[in-house]
């Protein structure tokens, strides 16, 4: 059993879908599950639909129409027969979405987000499945929400592994090509949930774990895992081999090529993960597995933009001790802040956070009741694994360093 995951960039247009088909023919698709993301920038487009639903209802249908138009153009490029069933299947999803928009009574943004955003994956997999069938690559379309069960922590749901394992084990035919959606699950009431942004990689790992797959391959528009994001760093190098441990470290610090939750289930059953280029599928890419030395041994750079650095000190110059730190972390948890860096001294405490849920104002209001608070928004967090002094100089050049923290293998710098 092998699991393939294709991201949005690989299926952003009709040529991308055709390339997926050509890739499957080239590398083989026997006993294969394909996990697919939303096409191109569909997730961003649906986020605009959600924003307009809450803030600008006059533009809601216009934003939704753009999503329809984008997918319709891809369908028309792939299917000559305008009576093909794919048109009705995709129209049905848009009708469901419209029905939700007109009937929803919940004011909970996170709940609404998950009910809307998943249509990108449902539509993309339907189009790809129907196209593969059209060219005689027979396959079985699966609604992932019937297999991956989660709690109701919308936008970052936690997997119910026992229920998920049972459903996948009893309802999955390994002997055919299967295609399903990344990113999605469902809660005990069968409402759609999502596994966190970029969660399609995680979906692939969940299925691989439950199916005891031989390996997982993530198909990207880059040659494999690079030592730096080429959007922000010049001369990024391909990493040929990485250990699970190293990959988990890189993911934890924010490396975008692998979802942070993806690696744990794979490591649990020692299932190798390959990251390869869908533009050059026969190239070796990157192998991630057990007891592998980083090859080549070079500094690895990670940058996270739009972070928030909060520095706290006690109002009466008393020590920041366990009780204060416990209070601070309770508030960070209450307001769903993702913590990336912590630094403290006797009378101060600094934390770099990701304000995913836009609760910063509420958090600051709460903190100011007990501490002197300094807040820097829109800062960048740079992390270097296996750093050298030259690597540190490279990321600090021309910037104002607000916080710096070094361990034996990692340096983190928050800068403005």
C-alpha cells in the first residue's frame, strides 16, 4: 500500500490534473491512496467567502461566483462532453454550500469556517476522480469525513484515533485506486472539521498509519525538502535524507514543506516519507526515515512572518515565578495562542506567539491587569538548525534584533 499526497499547486489547472494522471501512469498506482488538497488558491478564495459572510454580505455571492468560475474553467478544459456527470456533482456541492450560507444560525466563526472551507477539497477530488475515470484510470472516490473522526475543536481538530482506525480498517478496499480529501474530518455530530492549515499531509499520514502503508510520498513543486524556503532565502539546497527526529524539529519550528503533525504517526510505525517533485517524478527527492543522518549537513533556515512578541515584567519588580508563569500560560491557552519562543529572567518573561485566532487584544487586556506589557506586532521569527556564525550574521543583517536564544543545535532570532 502506498499513499500519495498532491497539494494545491500540483492541481491548480487542467494541465496540473493531466500531469497527476501522467505521473500515476509513470510511477504506478497499484494499491494506492491519493490524498488531494483544494485546487490552487481555492482555500484563500473560500476564506474571502467566509470573510464576506460575516463582514460584507453584499460581496458574498460575488466571491462565491469567483470560486465557481475558477473550477468551471478547469472542468471545461478537461471534459469535452458538457453532459458529463462531473458538472452535476460539482454543482451539487455549490448548492450545499449556498444552502449552508442561507440557513446557518451559528455565530461561531471557527465552526462556520470549517463548514465552508472543506468544499475546496470535496470539489477538487471529485473533478480529479472523474477525469481519471474518463481516461480509464479507474478509482474509488472516498468522503474522508466518513473515515477520519475528530473532536469539535474547529480549525485545528484532534483525531479520535480509535474510531478512525476502526472506520478505515473496516471500510477500505486496498485493492483499488482510492482518492480522498486532505485537511478534513468530522466531529461526533458529523459536522465538518479541519486538521489545521496545510493539514493534507497529516491526512496522508493518518491513512498510512491505519493502513500500515509501505510509504508516503508528498508531491510538491520543489525537488524535495530544502534547507530554506526559496521565497525568502537564496541558494536553497536540497536535503537528500533526514531523520524523523530532524524533520519533526524542522516542522515544529515552522518549516512549511511538512505539516507539524504529519511525522508522529509515520514514526510510530517506521513508515518512510518521501518528498518529491511532481514536475520530475523520477528524481529521488528527499527521504525521511529512522536513524538517518542529515545529508548534506548544512544550516537549515526557517522564517515565520507576522508573529507577535510580548514582553512582560512584574509591576512591583517581584520575581516572575511558577505562579505567574502558570497564569500566563493559562491565558495563552484560553486565547488559543500558538507559542513559538519563550524566554524569561528573574523579573521578565517574553513570548513570541502566532495570533491565529485574532484574540491578541483580549489577551493583552487580560495581561495588563497584572503585568507591565510591551507588545511588538508583525515581527519575524528566524530559526536556524545546525547554525554557524555566518548563518546568524546572514539573518541579522539590516534588522533590529528584539530577542535571541541559542541552544546547542538551534538559534532563534525575533527581529523587526
